[in-house]
C-alpha cells in the first residue's frame, strides 16, 4: 500500500487530503484495500454510490452499453439519454433535462439558464442570491455561488453577480433582493456546509418570496437528491417545487454525470450554440442512470432508505444520550451527521478507519454518514458499534 501512496505523492497534484488506504474493490456497502482489509463504507463516494459498490443492476447496464456504444457526442441522438431524461421528467415537477458530467457543471448550466432568461425577458437582470455555507462546486461560476469565503478568496476575482445571505433567514434574503436579482440558488439541505436542515417553513417562504418577486428558484439537489433523504427529491419534504434543479452525485451509481432540469419555458431560452459539453449525455453514464432510477422505483428503495434512516438515527440518538462528546444528530434520510468537537471529530475518522469503518468529516467538528441507500440493518449496527467505540476512545 505504501508504495502506491509514495507514487501518488510523486505524480499527482497534492490537492486532496486522502486517507492512507488504497481501495481496490467494492461490493454493496463494503470496500477492500490493497492489503485485503475490509471496510464498511459510510462515505458512499460522497453520496455517489447510491446503490452501493458495483451493484449488479449498474454494472450490467454499463457493461451492455459499453459493448454497444460508448461515445458519439451530442451531434447525434442516442437512446439511453432519452430514457434517462424521460425518467427524470416523469418523476419530477420539471419538464426538460440537460446532461453534463458533474455537479459543478450542472450549476454552471443552471446559472446560464437563469442569466439567459434574464437577458431575454427581464431587462438583463443577472443577480443570483445564494447562501452562506452553501456549496455548489469548484469551477469559477459554481465557486462564485459557493458561500464559503475561504474557498473563493484565493481565486478572486470571481464572476460577478452573486451575493450570499445567511441560511434559514428569510428576512436576510428579502433584504438582499434588489432590482438586479434574477434567481435564488440554494440546497434543500446544506451538505458540505455541515448537514444543515432547513427550519420549518423556510423553503416555503423562499418559494413564496420568489413567486412574489418574479425570481427563479434554483435548487441544488446534487447531494440531497436521488433518494438520499428518503424521498426522490429532498424538496418534496418541504412541499415546494423548484423552477430549475441540479442533480449529479447519486444519479448514475458511481459514473460521472450531472443534469439540470428546468421548466419548459426556461429550458427554451438555451438555443443551439448557447451551451454544450462533449461528454454530456454519455451513453454509458446515462444507461447507468436509467438502471439506478429503475432499480430505486421497482424495488421501493425509498421505503428501505427511510427504514434504514430510522434505525441509524435511533442508534445515533442513543450515542447522543450516552456520550457527552456527541452534542447533536443532524440531517434527514441517509444524509446524517453527528456534531462532536473539532479536536475529537478528526480522531474519530481515523479510529473508525482503523476498525473497518469509513466516515468523513464535514466542517472540523462533524462526522457525516452517507451509506448506500440499500445499507442493511446489520451493517448499520456494526457501523454504529465501531463509531461508538471510536468516540469513546477519542474522548477518553
Ligand atoms: C458535490 C456538490 C457539488 C459539486 O459537484 P461536483 O461533482 O464535485 O462538481 C455541488 N453542489 C452540491 C450540493 C454538492 O454536494
């Protein structure tokens, strides 16, 4: 293992803080490193491996499609993208889909749709209000929308037209709205920002404000969507509908993909020549996406996810009661986090890994848990036993 890690340090950009294990193989909720050690994976590739590792439905779809056709570009029609777009549209409040390859790209496209609409129909308005602690990706437009100053500052100047208001504060949003505002962009649950759930009525108030002022509501469901919170879309639980929605992470079970969904009237503002991407709507990625969504619907995975969530939350609450170091259980569905302290949380990540459980830190003081949507009861139990022991050890 250490030989690979040495070679990595010689040849790759050193822009990630990687955990010191080399992962070679995965199945369901488990992964194995190059020395044969097994880990329960409660990171889930950062909410990407929605059906676990190498799910047979996903590998079969990708295998069949890659033998048939891997890539031709958007100069031509291919069938998997049409099937996936149909599934997304028929199972969301929106009408049309644009495919790309990552979350950041989906955000870029959503920004361009909003700006094009402003340019065509709203006297050139282009301002977008986003949230403090919101996360939208690392490309410059997505970064400009991201609400963490520390991520943006070293790369300034940012594209203009973005400002940030505190999350869960409707008054701040209203005060920040001006004659140039065209859209509000936010996550239905903030993921990277620390697993921050909207307060009661907050998203409804945002929706109402957008309606009153003629603003577009862009929801970033890149982390929270595709069943992660126990409903296909996180926004369903708040009783609202977006005008534009970005999807990515869990959509293709591990294959790189992103998608923007929009109302018909908005999608129509992007005309040939306005936007595109060579790899977007890739047949293998979109075939994998079709397999993921069909599997979720045909096997009632959303119900299984809600049950798994109940079990996991119950165990986490028991830890909260038993262990003074645990100050809070956060999140919905299988997008969960434990609040600890910034001294303890990184140690817990290491102690868990050494005991065969992968979890990750969001913010210095929180541990995030995002297992596969199909995680099994005994895997939840084993993970919680390890997590509890790790927290005890880290605080003793
Ligand atoms: C991960 C994430 C992104 C960025 O996606 P990438 O695929 O890393 O570009 C954007 N928004 C949210 C909410 C995310 O969690």
